[in-house]
C-alpha cells in the first residue's frame, strides 16, 4: 500500500498549517478572553483565505468550489483542527447538503456561500430530539404554495453568524410494520424571515467564541421553492450528505491532539525536576509514548475512512470508528497533557486547559460515542446475518 501524500496534498497540509499558525494562533487569546470574534476579524479571515484560493474547498468545481476529494479535504480539516473553532468557521466550508440545491436554489444559497457572501448553519437538534432525530417536534404544514414552520431548535452551531438555516421539520407520517414513522423535510430559511428568531444559546465550557444558538419558528412562512430535496425526503438528504461531518470531527480531533502533543513534548523536554528533564522519568515518558501511538492510530483510521469514500465504497462503519476513536483519544491526550504540565496545565496563561475543555464536546456532537458504537455494532451484525 502507498501511504505517501501527493504533491498537491503535501501543499495543502503545509499551506493550511502555515496559515493557522501565522494568522489564527495570535487571535486565540482574545477570543478566549472575550468569547467573541469581532466582525472585522471574521472578514479578515475570509478575505485572506479567499486570497489563498482555499475558500469553499469541499464544494465541487462545477459549483465554483475547490473540488477537493474527501481525503484531501480531511487533511485540510485536520490542520484546521489545530486552531480555535471560533476562528476556523470563517474559513468557509459550506455544508455539503447544499449540493442538493436546485438550480434556482444554487443561485440564492450555494453560490453566495462559495463566494464568501453568506454562511449557512444546520438546524436539526431540538430540546427533546438529539440522537433520536425522528423524535423532533418542529413541524411544517403546507398552506397553498407555502409552508408554515413551528417549533424550536437548540445547540445550533454558529447560527449567530449565519445568513440562513438548513432546517429539518416534520411534514407528515407514514405507516410502517413498526408503526407510524414521521416524515421529515428540509427547508432553507433566511435570517430575518418573519416568525424566525435566532437567540443566544447556552454558555458552554467548550469552544469559547463558537456559539450555540436557539432557533424558534412561530408561524414562519417559507415558499415551496425553499424545500431542499423532496417533500418527505429529509432523511434521504440527511443520510446522503451529513455522514461526512463525522469525518470532519475525527480530523479535527487528530489535528488538535497533534498540537497538544507538540506542546507536551516541548514541556517535558525543557521542564526539569530533581536535576533531570521530566520527560526522562518513566511516568512522563510513557504518557508521551501512549499519546503519539493513539494519535497515529486515530490519524490512520480517519484517513483510511476518507480514502474509502473516494473509492466509492460504503464507509459508514469506518467513519463511525474514526469518529469514536479519535474523539475519545483526544480526551485522553488532553488529560495526559494536563498531568504533564502539572499545576500550570490548569492555568489560563497556557492553552492546555482550553484544549482539555474543548475536547469534551467532541464525544457528544455529530453523534455521541454511544451512537457511533451502535452504528458499528449494527453493521457488524448485519454483515454476519447475510
């Protein structure tokens, strides 16, 4: 097997890492202090990324994007994982689900996202519907040529900076051998639409500056032209496009873990106790050995899953495995880093405590570790049953 990156992929890794270290690292302390990204900073990041030619890298070339294959895009996301998520959101990676847009919708939604003129957010999760998507209570009823939405979404990432939301709602029921099943439909809802409100969400210990929001729909009317995909086909749209977000989370975890490891190795090589570098003590050295081994394993799991997608093969189990292992690995790596840094690991003079806090949410969003284990086990059993 050939594990070497192509020259283009090596260029992507070097360019993105250089940008992250040069442009984003210096901004992180202010984001942590204020919990905000100033609008002028967001514009600056967008402008500089566009100047690099890396904006909307995941969107196919025929729609104006960079057209990266899954493996190359995963490498890019891995390097972005090193930096504050509040800053990297402005790199510009429109949701792949927008590729399902009609020609008219592409002009209104996809093209402006590719050009850096609009930002989307994805609205699925509700107070009573997290992992169980079909339990959602937000509804949309047909009224002539329009649809009227009612309900609440929460934990909606970066909705405060989004120009429109990609919203899933219940539009009917179908009978199945297991009983009635709710049909979901996807809608594109513009900020400022009457009856659509975006409110600040909960204060989170993870990813300061990258806000979660609460979205409410109170007789919010949208036209039939704002249905994404088929009416009642929301799950098909979701399953076609959104599995890749789990690969993104896995790549983020690997990139962040590499940064943490670099800092831990540097500390262990320079910090001295009892006349020796602390890395020479077995208790510290073994932690470093375990950290790099787990990071390498997560890296290869993630890249192998991305490669399989590019081969046109079903990679759902591999993606679930990558998301599960990489996010849990990040939790262990950051915890070990705190231990290596000792008391300073918990002080906000260093970013180690931030990495530790940020790591916790990765095992929850985009499908909890328990959901990933369920997917993996189900697919193994299905394979055994054939």
